[in-house]
């Protein structure tokens, strides 16, 4: 993904940082939003902040929803991982038991074969 480096006045950065904190997102997300908004709608007079606020709120809600979905899927994946891990341990134990049984059967077969030869 292309990267753009910006030099901003300290006051602008503080304002962006404050806005990001209000929305619960990162500063880069606010910058991306403003860029997208500017590209889609052009620049509007400063008095038209209602629409911008609505869009920022919608963006914040979307980020919150994505974070909740990510957490839910992470918990679900952790559960599935635990199930798979337990299944693998069970299978390893079962294989060990079968190998022991086979070894015992081979020993019995050898003993039985030796007894028949006598």
C-alpha cells in the first residue's frame, strides 16, 4: 500500500489527535477519512460540519462493529484451536495404545509359533 508522509503544524496534529480520541480511532484513520471525504464531496464551507460529524460517527460505529466481530471470531478460533489440540492429544494417545497392542500381539504370535515348533 502506498505511504504518504505529511508535515503538519502542531496545532493541526493536536486537533486530529483530539478528534481521533473522541471517535476512538487512530489519527491515521481520521486523516484517511478526511482525505476520502474531500475526494468524494470536495471541500465544503466550514459551516457544514453536521454531515462530516455524521460520517465520522458512522465510521466510528463501523470500526466498533468490526472490532467486536474480530474479537468474536478470535474467541471462536481459539476455541476451535483448543478442540483440535485436544483431538490431536487423544489421537496420539490412541496411536500409542494401538502400537502397544500390536507389539503385544506380535510377541504372543511369536511365542505361539515357537510353542508350535517344539
